[in-house]
């Protein structure tokens, strides 16, 4: 069996930045064990697989260890493959997914995701393992979303310099932990740690911005934002809160094309 594969860098304007993702187009679904094995072999934060449907495409995302419910950067990368490599002719791509219908449209050099907004709950009692994992850094507040904890810090410098204990973070009953603060040159900055999902630190996390955007909308009193994920590779995003949806915009660069050979 031979399958096409693409590796792309998402949420960046240059190769070797942003978050790398693999995209594997399929004509029909392979066994889950095969999908997971391919993702493990790729050893990237996410591998996206998609198959055509009557109304668009069905998309699934796998880390090296688990399937996840939502992934922004690999969806952005998949849209790039469809628009720029497969020459998809429609103005908007519709993806069926575990998180409902997701759409992506193209505006010049930017791709814009349309994702469901997260539900936020302030934690009145902070999880001890989270506080211990952050060491001497004390969060201003801690928020619980559907799948993640979010720790809000005092400033961007604390976010950039944080070196959390990922072993302790891995014990928390969530997908991962978002760290954020108000930005100096942008509206807000963030980092994302997900050892529970096989990713010590994710370079750029589109789905985390479904949590970040409504939080900062309330704090800053506006609905459109510039954002940086200040990991080592770094990522640039533009987000917009529209009711119960969040638009997340980013750029993508193609790194490689190849063929998976199995059997």
C-alpha cells in the first residue's frame, strides 16, 4: 500500500517555524490501529487524515499516542493541501469531525478556521499538581475549559520563561494546560503543554485559542486579537470571537511531499 503524505508548518510565514503537521489524504478509512501507527511513525504533534464525503471531507487527528477531538494547526495544514496542492475549487472547505462541522476559507495568504467556542469555568480551588508544576510562578487565576486547564500569569515574561514540571502536568485529568498572559506587542501570548497526549510542549495550538479568545475578549473588552504562541518555534495567529464561534487565522508553508509505503 502506498499513500501520499505531506508535512507542513502551520501558523507561520516561513518553513522551520510554527507547528509541523503531517497530512495524509485517503479515499476511505483505514483501520484505527493503522492510522495510529502512521501517526506514531511520523512522531509529530499531529497527523491529520481525511476522506471525501458528499458535502466536503471527514477529518481525524492523531498524536503519536492518541486520537484527539480537535486540532487547529493540522486542520489548517489540511486546508492548505486541499486549496494549494489538490486545487480544491470551492471557496470554503467543510470538514466533518468529532467536534462537529468545521470550515476553512482562504483570504490571500491566510487560512481562516471556524471553530466552536470553548466553555470556561473559573477554578475556585486550584489543582495542587498544577500549582506545584508551575513552581514559584503563581497564576492570577485558573480556568477550566472542556478539555484543558488554563493558567493566567501576570505578564508575558513569566510565560516565556516558564519551565513547568511536565511529569506533574501529565497527572492532571485534562488534555493539556494552556499558559497565557497579556502581550507586550500583541494582545495576548500563550504556551501549551500536553504530556497527557504525548506532547511535552506543542509549538502552536489552534484549538487552545477557542479557550484563549473568549477569555481575553472578556478581559480586554474587544473581539478581534493578535496573538503569539511563544514556544521555541513560535507561532502567529489572528483570532476573532463571533458569538459561539471563534475564527482562527494563520499561514502555512509546505515542507515536504512524500509517499508512505507499507506492507
